[in-house]
C-alpha cells in the first residue's frame, strides 16, 4: 500500500490503538471527513448562476456529498461494531 508518510504514521497509530481492522476503518473515516470538509468549501464557492437553482451548489456536488456522508455512516457503524466486540 502506497500511503504518504503522514498517513502511514497515522495508520500505524490507529492500528496500535484499536487493532488492525478498526485502525484501517478509523483512517478511512478521517479521510472521508477531510474530503467532506473540502467538498463543503467547494460548495460555498461553486454555485449555480442562473435558473431555479440560482445560488445553490451544483447537483453533482450535492449528490457526491450525500453519497460520501452515507459511506461515512456505514464506516462509522462498522467501527462501532468492531469496538463493541
């Protein structure tokens, strides 16, 4: 696996703290959170200029955000199940 050095260190820390699988999921959760934050910034600056949706983010950005949030919820649920076992 080719992770940048900071991510590889975080992954090692998570695996040490939580175990192998839970550590992997924790890093995925962190990365999804970072992507959602960046997408949120993009939604602020990228707006529809004309029509009924003027001033709102484009539909592809809205759908991508929804999909990532649902994925993040699934990862969170899996991580909580692993922690409870």
